[in-house]
């Protein structure tokens, strides 16, 4: 017997969703006590499964350790009620469900995929916005099995509950529904899952290619086309497990290579015949390239060349001639204080009703069909579970001070600004202290954004003032980034069929195989005369070229070195975003970098495929000879 219907709630703010999930857990504890009084059945503890994220090198994620820290510090969960269960670290080893110290909060990443389940698990919380049917199937079953396989008198205990950090209710509902169908519902012939034998006819032979096949995803109407989910799920497991589809990077990868028969099967997962034909041809081409790779001229980086791209320097002490790289330090060191920031949160910045959850219910009809009821409730947790009481104003000020990171001011000034913000909310907007305490996580976020906005305005004023004294800027040999083999970071490689010549490194990073940026790269690589080398400049990598703006670092799209001329930085922008203030600021600092280079460098801003502007920027330059082995 399963706990159905499954009730789903989604919210884009993880703190709101997690707060409701914990509140639901507490409600179920009360229901379990009433059930014990009525029937004698003990359901203890009522368990919540929390699906955390894997650690990532390029961004902060909700790892199991971080989730545990939030549960302890922000929700007052005792540490001994929490267990982390992952492949490398399993605190559930040796514990049984009927042990008095069995944890109530189980944090996992991959453990859910290993067959472990717990009948007392009623609540599933996921930090992953997972909508894949396969992924949902792998985690959903862990909260569906009913304790003692008997229906409960308390209706709340006959259901299961899922909370997902997401803003897409429809997509999440569809993912859950497909997961239930894939798990065996709507199959009237059997209630059990049947695992078919492996298809040995498509097992790669001993001498089959073992390298990954990577091709770009096809595009139609300016959107990538992905395989049909049902067709992909119907592939033999041996092939399905090898396929990785990434719409974000625009690539399809077949891990460990594929046989011609597997390529035919995979191509058929694209419903459009022309698209399927294109995918098959690309995979065949990639397979053939593995067998007989064409001769390739080593890139300059592979040949051992090293070049230096100058950054923008700034005079810190004009009398002593002390220069440093122009970063945000001069913007932060200027004369401004946090008390100059506006502390008043408007209705759009901090509303009352954001905590209302979007909801849906999934159940099974008498015909064993999955039914979905989507509905919106404008009830907030203030009405459902009561307000958070017992807070004083000093408690809230102390909590906000401790949880608001702002290292650019003295603590007393920061506290004074927080007090001013709270006074405005209470006196001018009519919030009570209990309401603010309940909304403390969202309040913290709103104040953090308000601080950030004030900091941007302060830095903007300083930044604008610096342009009145351009002689403080210069390009100096000691302040540069170095391009050499082993110093090129990227997130995904270019996998297009069009060869792009003269790239400084053997791999081109973060470039899709179509679109306007690709066309810009193709013009530079294959049609611009006199190019010695060029580089796709990848954003936010320690080895990339950058220029400081008032808000952030700016990474031009391409760096081009001419054989008999200057270094050229190229930024391409679509017309729909080129006129924004941020774009204007990037263009301004790029042109300043070029002006202060004494003719060595040029900067060009290209919009709407105006490739002639690149040639024009070079034609207007008094060129200097440059060798790729020497610093600029």
C-alpha cells in the first residue's frame, strides 16, 4: 500500500519551502500521536528526506554539510536528529528504524538511488529543480511506501508530501507524474516493475571506439532540440545509461562511444525526421573521426608559445608612481558609508504574501490513471501553522546583524542601518514584530539586496568620477594575464562541425555551434585577414582577461592578436541588450583600456552582426609589430 495522493508544493526561495516542509513534518508528528491514541500503532520518528546537491567547483551548492548547518543554525534542529547518508559518508550505518535515536532528518545526494527506503519517510524536500521522469522515479518511491502497509485513520498519514525548490509548478508536476507512470502506474497488466534482460545484440564489441562521442544539439527556430523523453526512456538500458543531454551547453554526449546500430537507435529519439537525419550524420561523422583523426597543426599554446595580455592599471600614489591593477579596491576605499544607503524597503522589495505556496495534488483514479489537481492557495504559513513568537526587537536585530554579511562598514553603522530599516517596516508599513520574525529569512534577503544596491550606487559614483582623470590609468607589462598551455579554463568545449582556425589553444571553450557569438568567432577565425591568433575569452575564470566596471568584472568575448598590428578585444552584444546601462559601462571601460594603451590595443563593440566594425577598428589603428612570444 502506498501513501497517495502525493501533495506537491514548490517555491523558488528555498528557505520558504524548507520552512513549510518542516512545519508539515511537525504537523504529521501530531497526527502520528493521535493515530497512536486511536489505534495503538506507533509511527516514530516521522522522517524527512532531504536531497542535497553535489559539490561544484564553479558555484556554491547545497551540499549535505551545508544543509545540516542550516538545519541547526536557522531551524534549531538538534544535531543528533540529523544524519548524512551519502556514498562516501553514511551516518545511518548500523541504525534501525525502531532505534530510539533514529534520525528524523536524513540528508542524501545519491543514497536515494541505491534502493534504500524508509516507510516512516513522509516528506521529501529537494534542492534540485528535478523534472526528469527518470530522476523523479529514482527518488519518489522512497516516501511512498506505507508504514505497516495499512491505511491510517488520520487522513494526513495516508498521503506523502514533496517540496521542491522551483518556480515551475507545471514542469515539476509533469516530472512527478511521468515518474509515477514510469514506476509502473497506468500499467494494468502488472503492478510490479519488470527489469528486461540486457540487449546483448547492441553491446559494443571488443574493438569498438571507447572515446566519448560529442555533437551539438540541433536547433530549430532559435531553440535547441532535445530527444523525446519517452523515446529516450524506451532505449535499452545499456545505451540509455551512456547518453548525456545538456541543453545548457547545447551538446549530446555518448559516453564510451557507440556502435552504428546504437547511433541509429539514438537518432530515432528525435521525432522530426530531418533532425534525426542530421543527428545520425553528426554521430557518424564523429565516429569516423575517432577511427581516422585528421592531421592537425598544433596550436601556438601546444608549440610552447606564451603571450601576455595587459590589464588596466591605476595610479594609487601619483607622487611615487605606484600602480596597481584597476579592480574594485579604489571603488570600495572611497569616502562613503552604509548610513548613506536608503534603508526603506518598499512593497515591491518586501511584500507580505510571498510565502503563499503554489500547490498540486497527484492521485490515482479508479481506472488507475494518474490525475493531477493544480490549485493556488493564498494562505500563508502564518495562518496554517501559527506565527513565530517569542522574539524581541533586539533578538531580531542581533540575528540580522549576525546573518547579514557586509564587510565594508563598521559594525555599529551596519546595526544602525538595520534598526532604521526595521523601524520603517514597523512604524510606516505596519508590520508586527512576530510577522517580521516569521519572515526573517526573506527579510534578510531583502536587506542584503538593499545593501548590495546601495553599494552599487556608491561604487557607481566613484567609478564615474574616475573618468575625469584618465591620466591615472595605464597599461603596464607587470599587470597582465598570461596565455600558455595549461592556463585556459572553460566549462564545455566547442563541438561544432565548422573548423575555427588559429585559436591560441587546442580547445575552444564555452562556444556553441550556432548563434550570433558563433558567427562572430567564425568571422574572426576564418574571414578576418592578418590574424596571428585569437582566444575565446571565458567569463569568470582566473586565467581570463577582464576589466573592472562599477558592479563587476567585464570579460570581452574574444581577444585577437594581429600579425602586424595591435591586440584587439571584441565584445558582441545582441541589439536587444546592447543599450542597457551595464552594456554602456562595459563599452566605456573597454574604450578607456584601448585609449591608455598608446596604440598597442584596440577595443570594438559589435552589434547586430556588424562584422565590418572589426575591420574598421583595425584599419584606424597605427599598428606596432608584435611577436607571440613577447609581452605586449
